[in-house]
């Protein structure tokens, strides 16, 4: 039943997507003013088909329908409920279904927003047509080369050996499924992290579709930017949170004692985030000053293309080998789609740029728009660096067959100075006046924050934080935070004095008066906290490896660690072997940690699962390297103030949420903008 429902859902969505694309362009270029409600049935069909396909896959997984090949190869009857549900996007075919489902939801939101205008909407109709084309590609893949609803026609003892794409053939259900990848059922974040990333990826299709629609009808200006602001912020917030959750998952599951390794999978989500961040900044400049119009088209095309590139990198098999990439039809299909997207979108931009790019020139580089342009260029360089480091080994492998690696030193060597430049623009840019800034005005706004940052840095140096990267991170990070705090304090104090309000109410009003600006400032503070946390935890961390027999005690990072015993236990979906480690500090037992190895069903490899004692001072992180009856081998890590990394990362998303959700007070209440003149 799940196979029939799933194929039916995909077929409905595919036919609706094709219809939406044709009808959308027809409405966009209709000589009569055709309402966008003409697209109602294709949109409803696409949404209904996407929901039905997603539901069918979940039904198959939750009911242990091993006649469905995807279920037989990616789930077991003993898989816990949470991971069964998450198995829907744990493998390639299921993740494409999730892509299509989320895209269908975004299409519906665009349609409803366009419908609420109650007037003909050529821009919205064109955007829906573009999204119809994108939907056609993904639902077309589901029906052909990435079909998660294939029926198992020859079952193995575990899993499925042969399949058929036709749901009406005689099915042979496997007795038991093979189960999800052990790494993907080792932590509940697997149920949250991928969908959040996908919402971020797919959400970027909305500003892209509106930009293409604006180019087609030769409509420049800020209309397409204004209308897509909420979708861009939603996508950016989810992409940010997804990246941070991915780092947390890596930290708590992989046992290598880190959260970011410049891995191609990590870079695949980081590149569109960098481009989208640049787009958010330049969109603000265009909205305020009408500048950077062409640049915004380039950025939004780049951002969407990088989401397709990210899908290609993570879903084509090319990370394992360029040879596995060529053996799979999905990789070439995604690559062709990316190439066609780049050629057509940049080609359209090249032919229409003269119609949409008449923008005022920059009055002075010493201005807020000048600082934002600098910020954009730095982000673009950062994106190019990550793109080069990610693709270079793959290109060399494809051309010469040689395996070359671009390791962490390459990324760190370039990313660290770029990151410090970004911090500098984050500190000075938002307090620089528009059009042209006098040095005396800027100096008055940064003078005290700079003194504060220098004082904090000096204290850090006195207490031994003398690594150059740590010193610069503290100096620039504190500078950013102090500039924002000074700006909020100054603006709020003036309002509190003029209105006889308390300072807290005045501060809240100030931040509500311009949610876009202050949402950005929250994000800047968060990035500063994040950078300081990364610098301190990376440069001041301690590492060691020890071998202990039962009863042995070792001293590490001010803790006494005693190996008490081994333990074995059977859980619903795995067999666990671990070591009980008693942690003592200053003569008091503060924790009992259990680093362990998890063995999953069907003979799959063991997965090390570290145990962490977190505190404001830092994380004590124990990872099991080897264990037998006589001794245990442990990797020991101490990461100071690692909480700053997670707090800063999630606070970046809060900044985006503030800009998206907070509404300005009623006009009659407004007396200040909350910004400097």
C-alpha cells in the first residue's frame, strides 16, 4: 500500500509541477490581467502530492513494510520510533522526497502570499512557474532514478536484493530490514538536523525564483527583495541552526573531540550560508539606498546554485570516490541540473541586467554602504576559498586519478584572517553613517568600545592568553560586543530620559523600532561570542590518551579520573559496551562518565559514543578508543568555555528570528529609529 500511495503522490506532484510551470508563465505574460488564482489547482496538487509521498514513506517505515525496498534496506523492526521516522531522510532516495515535500510547502506559501494581494501578480506568477520547474526536476528524479517506492521482488535474509519500480508487481517482503547507518541512529539530533538544513536549502529557492521572475519581466527595484525578505530570513535561520546542530551532532557522536573539520559535507552547507549572509547585507543596502542591484541578483543566483551544489556533494556519492559518482545516475543528474541552472540564470541576468540595474553610485567608501560592500566582498572571498578547498581534490581526482587532500591547515590558514576582517567590518559598519561618514563621528562611536576591548585583551594577556589568534579573537570579539552595547545603551538612554521610561522598557522599544537592524546586531554579538569560544577552546584545549586497568586513577585537567569497571547492556536496537569512569575534583565526586561502543544489528561496525561533562569552565570529554577485560584505552579532552561556541551559534539564529518575527511598534509611537543618524 505504501508503494502505491507513494507513487501516486509523486505522480500527482510531478504532473502538478509541470502544469504549474506552464500555467505560471502563461499567467505572468498574459495580455489580460489574469489573477494568480488560476494557479490554484496546480499548487494544491503539488502540495497534496508532496504530502502524500512523504506520508507514504513514513507509513512504510513505521509499519515495517519490508516489501518496500527502501524500508528493507534502511530500517529494522527494532529501530526506535524516532530513528524510524528519521530514516525517511537518512538515505538518498528518502532525502529527495524530503526535498520535494519542503519545496511543495514553500510553493504553497508563495501562492497564498500572492493570493492575498487581491490583484494580478506577474512577479508572483513567474516565481511560481520557476518553482514549478524546480519541483519538476526533483519529483521527476523520484519517479525515475531516485525512487524510494520501489517494490522488493527478491528478498534477502536481511534487506532486499532485487526491486521493481511498478507498485502492482508481486512483492516479496524481507523478513527483517538492514537498518539505518549506525552513525545516523546514535543521537536524536539526527531527527532534527537534516530537516533544518533542508528547510534552509529549499527556502533559498524562493528569492531565486522571484529574482528570475523579476529579470524575465524586466522589473528592477526592491519589489522582489521586499516580497522575499521573510522567506530569505526563514531559510537563513534554519540553515544557521542546522549547521550548528550538525556541529553539535559531530561533537557528541563521532568521538574525535571536535565539532568542525572542514569536511566536504560541512562545507556543503557552509557555502550557501556565506552567500546568503552576503545577500542579506546587500539586500539591506538596496532597500535603503537603491544600490547593489546587480550584485544582489548575482548573490541570489549563487546562493541557490550552492544549495544544489551542496545537495550534489552530499547525495551523489562523489565524496567517497569520483568513480562511485559516475556509477550513480543521481550524481550526473544533479550536476546537469546545476549546470543548466547556472547557464540559464546567469544568461538571463546578462540579457536583462541593463533593464534592472540602474542604481545610484557609491558616494564614499567611508559610509555604511561602503562597509557593507566590503563585508560582501570578504564573504565572497570566504565562499570562494571554501569552494576551492572543497572541489579541488575532486577535480584533480577526476582529471588525473590522483588523490590529493586539502586539509584543515589550508582552511584554517585562510579562514582565520578572513574571519578577523569580518569581525572588524561587523564592529564598524553598523555604526557608520549612510552616504558619507566623518572620521570624528565614527571615532566618537567606537572610542570607548575600543578602550574596553583593549582593557579586556590586556587582562587576557596578563593571565597568559598570549597566542596571537586568541589575542585577536578576544580584541575584535569584545570590540564588536562593546560597540553594539554602546549603541543600544546610548539610544535607549536618550529615549528613557525624554519619555521618563525605565531603561529596560526603552531598550526593548529601541530594539523593536528597527527589528532588521537590531536582529543583525544580535547576530553580530553572537558571531563574536562564537569566535571567542572557538579561539579559546581550540588554542587552550588539552588532549591525552591513557590506558587504565580497573581501579587505576589518572590526573587530567585538574580532574582525577578513576576507571571503575566495564559494563555491558542490551538496549532496544543495540548492544552497548562501555567503561565507567569516576570523575573527582578537589576531593569531591562531580560526575560518573560512561564512554562506550555501540554495536548495532546485522553485523554493522561499532560506533564510539563519547561522554561529556560540561560546565561554564569547559567540557571534560572522554572517548573510548579500545576496551577489553584487562584494560581500557581512553582519549581525554579538555575544551575550555566550549559552551560559548554553542551559545554563540544558536544566538545567531535568534538574531535572524528577531529580524523576521518582531514587528515595529505602531507608527504613532515611533519617535526614534534606534539607529544613528
